[in-house]
C-alpha cells in the first residue's frame, strides 16, 4: 500500500496502492471452540449447523491479483498460494474490479472488490506528504465479475466520499469494510462514526501492509485506539486483521529488484462457520470470529456472565488482556484467562492476546448493555 504504488489518478477516480502482510503460522488444528458473544450471536451461531459445532475457518478479507493493476499474480495462482498456506477461504478484493476464480483443494475463492478512491482533493485536505486515498472493501458481493466504476463525487468531504463507497458496497450485495484507516491518515473518528451510522460492518484494525500505519504516531492514535473510541461512542463495528497482499510467488524477485514486496499470511480472521459462503458471511456479520496476526485461540467464550479465553499451547505463554471502554481492566499471563464481567460498569469489553514476538489475536466486542 505504498505511496509509490499508484496507477494514474484519473483511472475511474482511482489509482491503486500496494498493500502487504507479515508471516504467521499455519491455521490452528481443528479444535472444539465455544463462542458466545451475545445472545443474538449465540442464536446466529447455533443456526449455522444443526449437528456438530462448526470449526473455525482461516480466512482472508483483503487480497489482490493482477486484476488490480498493481499485482502481477493471476487470481488462480494467488488462490493456490493461499490454499498452500492453510486458508479455508479468501475474498479477492481487486481495485475497482470484481474477480472470480477457482480455488484448489476445497478452499473457497470468493468475490469482493476494493472500492478505491485515490483523489487529488478531499476535505479536510490531506496532511503534507499525504494524499486522499480512501478505500472500502465490498465483501461477498453478488455482482458479475468485471470493472466497477464510481460516479463523480457530489462532495469532497471525506465522510461522503467514504460513505458513497459504503453505499455502493451494500448495493453490490456485500459487507462494507473500512480499509486501513490510518494509511495516509484517511479516516478519523468522525468519519468512522458517520460510516457506522451509514451501514459499515467492519474496520481493519490490523492491516498488515507495512505502510498502513496501524500503530499511529506522535500526532495520530493507533487504529485500535480509533476502534475503541468508536465503540465507546456506541458504534457497532467489528474489527478485522488482513493481509492486503499483492505479491505471492514473485515476492523474492520483487525484493531482489530493491522493491517492497507486499506479501500474505500475516493478518487473517478465524471465523466459526460451516465451510460455505452463506455461513461464513452470516458468522462475520454476527461477530462470530476473531482477528489474528498469528496467534491461535483454543477457546473463546464471551458472555455477560463469564469470559473464558484459552491460547493455543504453541502460542503460550501470552499476555491476555480484558479491555473495557478502551481501558485494560484485567490481565492474565500464560495460556488462559477467566473473568467475570458482572458488575463491570462499562458499555463493552473485548479481549486482546499478545505473545512474546508481538503477534496478536483480538476478539470482537461484547456489549454489556442491551443493544
């Protein structure tokens, strides 16, 4: 997602940016996991399968192919790469193009599109050295493969520019995801709140492109802090980890040329669902998933009468934190956390797990007050 990775700005109001990811281990082995984020989510999850509980599927919600214009890898080759790295599904999100391909070995290759607006101007104006690079993924779209165009914007306000992409994502039958909000400082809290009110479902908390700016800087908070601020103000948006990969088998050759390789299997989601598109989509909308940059969880129970998280043995010991209204209120070091949220005077809580190497996993919010 490098600023030098552009197509011409005039291309359907969009250039293209490269994006990347960091190496993570293979998918956790099939395990019995129970998640109860809320009564509504528990009901949705139970409806996914009437028999045995569905396992967690390793999935990618942001990946590019040669349909993007800034990747040289054909979609079928990228799908094979993800299958070889233990993924159960990948949603290809080429810039302003719906891509369709077949995947090997039972992996699902699903349709999406990154609605990419790389504009010369927006309001507020970009900071020195930045540009107006405003990207929204439409995931699980039902539209015919091919080029997607956006009409000229009626307003240059960032909330409206992002907002029309959210509207378009929904019109395409997809789930809207705000991509890399800290990249070029594209989206702030006001924008995120406006998009949540407009129908945004997901926001990338850990886009593993090396220039996505997840951590923030001296003048800008982290994407995780942005998420907590939005949750605290009542926005019901769910957090994802993604690759945003553009390079696959060609990564070594790209580096040999002195260029940055934006590679995969560094950020992903683990979704509890039967292995079909409808079930995966329903579980994501319900929040029955966690984001990861490499840590696997053997148990995740989030309920108003008890929280239980177990870390995969190979990833322990780890620091496990309960975060409520943006503040850490309980911790455990090792392989497990048990916490009773009753009496916690907060609007929501979530759990974050960090290992010694800095890899993370994070759950979705548990809203402690009725929605």
